[in-house]
C-alpha cells in the first residue's frame, strides 16, 4: 500500500510538472495575436503594428503623416486602431485622397483623433463609463472628443463626433508605450 501511494504521488508530481512545462511564460501570456502576428508588450506601438497584416493601411497612413516617431515616443498612448477592413468601408477614394502629400494635415487630424493620451485598458475604460453613468468622454491627441459606452458586459463602443460607432474587436494589446484597442470603424472628427 505504501508503494502504491508513492507511485500515485509521483504520477501527480509528474503530471503537474508536465502541465507547467506546457504553459507559456507570464510575459508571453500578455501577448495578443493581431493580424496573425503576436504583439509583444516589450515593443512600442509602431514596432508591433508593422507586423499586423490587419493594419497595413493604418501603418501606411502613419508613415505618410510623419507620425512614426511620435508613436514610438514614451507615451503612454491609447490607440484605437482601425483594421484594413475599416478603411475599406470608407467611401471610395477616401484613403487614396488622404495619403496625398497635399492632404497631410487632414490625415494627421484623422489619425491623431484615434489617439488618446494615457494607457486606457478595458478595465480603465469601463471604470470611466461607470463613473459617467454609462458614458465617458475621451479627449484625443487632435483635440477632438470620443465617447465610449458599454454594449453588454464585455463590449465597449466608441463613438466619434459625427455619430459613427466602432466596436472594439481586440482589447488590451499592451505595448511598451501604451495600449492598442483594435476597432472595426475609422473614427472621424468634425
């Protein structure tokens, strides 16, 4: 009986060791897959975004606007990052028009409207929404306002000044200089 107990105990210890060996490290645990690639919390917003197949239009726009160095800065920033599909939903020719050098000021205004100073995670946004009795106002880097509200227990909607609504499809993509919240709509300032 005593030998049987030792064998059982040994089997349990081996099972526990094997299960821990299969677990990702804590640092890897906070990586999030976006656009088919891991987004690493030790990298900055730009260094992660360039690897996302879902954000090639956004990255191209950030480069055209001359905002790469800004978004590589210390921050912290919260970036509501529209996907390629979100840009494709804009009226035909809008993206091409914004990417022209003569429209750089408008492009900068649209892109910085998606950036809010601070590191606003889902929990931080939900807390502000609760404190605001169902809504919270966020001042963007462009000086405009975004409104965030809950749509169910774990879904936040972001509304722009024109009334367009974006769902956050991937939350809390942590970066060394902030956080990315992936959205399904391009937000437009007044």
